[in-house]
């Protein structure tokens, strides 16, 4: 009986050790992903070439001029989009999981990264 008890304890210990080893990671990057991956390192992101097409396809159904569906402002020009980022929390809204823009669901991570990169690079227009 004592042998069965020892085998049971050893089996349980082996299982716990095996589970711990299999769940550990030698790469901390999996635990801390880059919060702002650069869509194309070193490449200049401009409003006209990169951001405007994203805004046109994701935002203008409501943020046209004049705005539709109770949207508070238009996003039809470079200055309007820049002002929305600087003064109206546009980055927060496009990244929000609880109240995203567009309201039908957050746009792709790639598109959000491009807009963030544009802001980080200083709002280059052309």
C-alpha cells in the first residue's frame, strides 16, 4: 500500500513539473508584445498616401461634410483629421474596445498602426 502511495505522489509531482515546464516561455516577447508595431520601419507615412484612404473607407459614411448619423465633426480634410487627433481623442476612439470608431467595430490593427505612425512622424501631409 505504501508503494502505491509513493508512486501516486511521484506521478503527481512529475505531472506538475511537466505542466510548469510546458507552460513556461523562454521568450518574454510573447508576454509583452510591442504595443505599437511599426507598419513599415523607416518609411514615411503621409496623410495623402496612407491615412486619407483609411479615413475615406472607414469614417466618411458618418464623418462626411456635413456629418451624418449624429457624428460630431467631419473628417474630410487633412486639417480636420489632424484636429480630431489633437483635440478630440481620435486615436483613443479608434483603439477603444468598449466604444470603438467606427462603431461597427475597430478597424484593422494595420490601419490603426498606420494612423499612429503618421501621428508619431509629425502629421506629414504629402
